[in-house]
C-alpha cells in the first residue's frame, strides 16, 4: 500500500523589511506580499498578522508582520517582515504678511497676525515666535524681524520670518497758551506769559522752542506773535501761535515833592491862614509812569472868594495836578485850601523907647530918658489886612520908692490894641519902670601924681551932679597901697550918692617915692600859722604876717619834743606899706624826722624884739611805724585812740605821766583799730599815750587832761 502523506511545510518568502514615514500606509499592497511554494499544494494559503512596538509615540514605532504559509494539509511555515516607521518630515509653516507701523504701536501677534503650520504626522503643530529688532534710526526707524517656528511632536521644525517695519511719521500735538495782554513793565518771558503743552506718540521729551515776531508796534502798544514749535526726536514738528499784547494800562503816579503838602492824600482840604498859603506850581508834584519815561503834568488852580465876616473864611482854593502818559492813562491829584484869617495883627514898637518890645514886657527906663507915649508909638502889621487899626490907653501909674526898690521912681502900664478886618485883635501891654540907676557925676578930681613924702598935695575942691536928683552927697577917704619897691601909693577915694542910693566913686592916686617913715602902720603880728605833711613826705609850713613897711626876716625852727627848737632856714620878709595889709609865706622842710616834728616861726627886724608864732606839729609815719591819732585833745574825761597796725601783729598801749611812770597798760589785737580811754580820774596835766609794736621803736602822742 502506498500511503502518501504530506508532511513537508511550505516554503515561504517574506517581503523585504522597510523603513517608512509615519504617514505612509502599512498595507501589504504597499509594503509587499509574502510568497510561498509547497511540494504538494499549488495554492498555498498565505496570511499575516501585525505586532506593533512603539519606541516613541507617534514618532518612532515598529510593526513586526508575521507571514504564515499553510498548505492544504495544514503544514505551515512563517516568516517575519519588519516595518520601521519614523517621522523625519518637517512641518510646513506659513508666516503672516509683513506690515508698516507707527513707532511704539502695539506689535503683538494679535495685531500683526499669527503664523500657521501643518505636519504630516502631528495634528497639533506648536507655533512659537521670537523678535529680533534692528534699529536703523532709534525709534524713528526700526524693524522687528519676527521669527516664527513650527514644531511637530517629533521635534521636527520649520521657520519663517515676518518683517514688521516701524517709522515715526506722526508730528507731535501742541496746544499754545492763551493770548495775553501784559503791562509794558511785565516780563514777556514764558514763565509769565505761559508755556504750551505738547504730546507725541513716540517721544516723551519733546523739544519745544519759540520765535517772536513783532506784528505791530507804536508808542503805546506792541503786539507780538509767538510761534511755539514742538519737535520730536525724529524731526516731526508741529507749531501753534500765541498773541502777546504789550501795552500800558496803568496811569502815571503823582508824588508830592513840595514839603508844604508832603504826606497829604489827594482830596485833602487844608485850613490855612492866608499868609501860610503855600506857593504851588506844576513842579510841586512829579509824575512817574511804568512805561512813559516823561509823562506830562498839568497844573490847574481855581480860587473862589468869600466874605470873611459871613462865612468865617476868605477863600476856597482848589489845586489840581493831572499827569498823562503817552497811552492816555491819567492820574489826578488835588488839594483844597480853606483860606482863613484867625491871626491877629502884630504890634511893633516904632518909638525908640519900646523898639523890640512885646506884650508883657517890663521895660526899665532911666528917668532922664522916659517919654510919654500914644498910639503912634506902635504900628501894626497883619497877615491879611493891609491896614489894621491901632488904639492906645494908659492902664495905671504907680509911684515907687527908689531907695528900697532899687531906684524905681514910678511904674506905668500902657496898652496898645490892633484890630484887623476880620475882627482879630492883639494887645500889647507894656510896663514901664522909670528908674534912677545912674550915679552922680563927680567933678574936679585931681590928676594922679608921683611925689616925695613931704610933697603930698592937698585934695583940692571936688563937686558932684546927678541926672535926676537935685541934691547928692559927697564924701572922701584915704588909704595906702604898698608897691614892690619902697614906694607906696596914697589913694584918695571920693564917693557920691543920690536920693535913690546910686553911688559914684572917683580916685586920685598919689605915688610916694619912698614911703619909709611916711606912715605909721601900727603893731606887727602873726595872723595864721599852719603845717602839714605833703605827699612827698615833706613838711609844708605856711604863715600869714601883718604888712611890714621895712626889711625883716623869718626864721623857721623845728623841735622833736615841743622844746629845744633849732633853726631850719630863713625866709626874707616882704616890704608892704599898706596900713591894713598882710603877706603870706611858705617853707618846706624836705627832711622831717620820723615821728612828731614841731614847728614855729620867729620874726626878726619887724619890731625891736623877736615875734614868735604858735607851735604846729607834723607826724611822719614810715611803713614800720604804727600810726594813730588821739582826740579830743585837750580832754576832760574820755579820749579816743584811732589806731591802725601796719603789720599782722598785736600792739601794746601805755599811758605815761610827765615823770615817765606807766599809769595804764593793755594789749590791742591786730584787729582792733579804736580804743576809748577814760581819763576822768586822772589829775589835770600832760600825759603821753605810747604804742609799742614788736621790736620797733615806740610811737607816742602828748595829750592834755583839763578840768
């Protein structure tokens, strides 16, 4: 038996492996069909199945296609075809059209357009953009290159460039300040007349300038056209115009320069006396103007007369000053004057006896110069009335006692009254004191002569006469004056008095060549003696002695204990022939002794015997000697010792009698400056208060105890 079986698998051949784009079809019609043969079956059944492996989603994946060949007997064989799919194709991208914009316009894609893209594999292509700006002329001319990029899911990209051009072709917007009218003195600087406002689409800091053009001008007004221009950085400019009118709207200002009306406001009414009315003219005020350097000033004056008795004033005067500048602006200043006459006339004495006299004066007139007066003795002048009237009356006449009232013989009061046309009056009351103050005149006084003692002439016959009194007295006296030499002068003095006590003296001087023995002067004596310590620690001795008509001397003597005087020096006496005269002398002891110095003066040759002065003491204290004074001296009971120590140590005080016995002793501290001692129980006599200080020589003062 032949048994035939089919156990042989078919032979199968796979199509080639392929690498395909992701958008290509995987149908075997496109990727190839497997083929097979079989030893028994002529029509092998071929089938396929796919197994997909994704390496990168939608971008890189592999299909393993298994082909199976099966014969009719069920024997099968297979093979594997590998289909590799990749995305290497870039997306397609389409840029929006380029455009031209003004600078700084919004360049967002919402305005400039978005790019579009598509991809063979990705349904949602990512579109992105980036700008690259090229400045050609700043913000005036620049280009934005917008780079659009399309990216698929597999990172494949495509780009396109959109060109956006920007230019500033728009001029700024400008608004001028309002037209203005200003004074000629005002500044036309924009800080006063205004600045424009301007904005620009691109430039935040516009350049603004202006130019002025004179539109019209005359002596009063100037019109300027100010053209403002705003220019941006790109040279785009816009202009506007402002009209500035410069004129004079202010009236001149009048200023008073006349001091008579200085400080007055316009319209002031002044009440003035007719003689005090100021003299005013165009130059009484000056005008100044803000624009016109020389404004015109006009002066006007109006006067209206009135009856003084009815209205109380004489006139109303109005003075006006009008200042006008060259623009016609005017200012007026006026002053009103009410002219009155309240000033009484002025009385003035024309008679010599009352020349210069005023009301209330008391005029003293010598009796031989007095005259009776009337209204003609005075004239009157008035500030308004050219011819005031003058009346006169005698008020009183009072006799006086010229002896007790300094020569007053009579007192008379007279009154003058002056009246002007307005009834103003002035009165001058003058009191006349008629006096006799002049002494009599003495006649027949002999002339002065120079003679020897034995040739002195007689006085002769002398008489007196008075200007007011009929009977006057006349007396004579004689005295001698001493000259520097031995001559002297006999003075004869005549005195005459009238009934009012006025006295006149006349003298004859008879000079006698040698007066010695010619006149008996009387007794000689010391009038005064004094001694004191000077700042130079010298003793100054001064004395006064009666006049001596011949040679004599003074001997100055000093003692250290009020006895045993010794001579210090001689002073020559002065020759003086005066009967009641005296002379003063001085002497300086340049070296007084420390302690007490006693001085006396001895006059020799003045008389037949020496004449002694009283004793005077001077104490010289050096810096090591305690100084003190004792008073009262003499004393009946208590004595005060004022003591000042000159070193910082105590002192010892003793009371010693004339025999040197110590009657009292006590110690005084350096702070004690006064000590009161009671001598009431001591018998009367001379005592000494002695001060000891350290090892220094004691200092003593003499004191007299009296009952």
